[in-house]
C-alpha cells in the first residue's frame, strides 16, 4: 500500500518481508534488542531464525519502506484462540528505526498491521510492551488499543530445571 508523501517528500510503503529482507529485518531486531538491554544473538543465528519464521504459515514480518530503506517493522503471529473461538493476531518486535521516529511512521505501520490481520481473518490484535516502556504505552493508547493487565511468566528451557 502507498501513503501520501510526508513533508520531506518521502512516500512510505508497507509490504510483507521476503527472503531478500533477512539482513534488514535482522538489523532492526538488533537495534530494538540493544535498546532494551538485550545482547542480540550472533548475526548468523538471528538470520537463520528469521529465515525459519518466513517459512512458517501464519507468521510474517510487515515492513515499512521509505525510499527503498526499511524504516520500521513488526512481526504478525496468527494463532487460534479458544477464548474467542477465532483467529487472533499478536504483534511482536514492533520497531521504528531511530532516524525515522516521531514522524508518524509507527502509526502507519500499526494501521497496516491491523489491515493485514483483518485481511487474514483475525478478530483480535494484541501486543505486549515492557512495563518500564512508558512511551510505548502512551503510543499504543493513542492508537486506541485497550490496556490489559496480566503477569508474564517464563522458564528458560536452555538451562537445567
């Protein structure tokens, strides 16, 4: 989909990632991981995972391109919900690269993600944000997403029990 040009004359375009986008997707993931204080995996490992994700039905990366540069992305993960008795979509890895922030591109990306999820039959769109990431909370609220409170539990399966 094409958008009208912004005040800098740039026209953003949203599209699903393909095999040729693996490095660019990896670079955006590394950017967001480092901003969140996470040491990214080795580039070859990350690229291997991105390739596997691209092969999975129901899992895709949505990219926002500006003049042939990938400025933003998010992952869409479709899954079936027993609670809703329907297909739902989780957004993961929402990132707008630092040079493109504060220009409305995040809003465009999430709007496209919603259109894509609806087009694939999803009845709910959801995402999670770190509790300390207050700017993200404000952004998602400004888009009309409802805040839900829950606790997230995990176990690292690469370590002993």
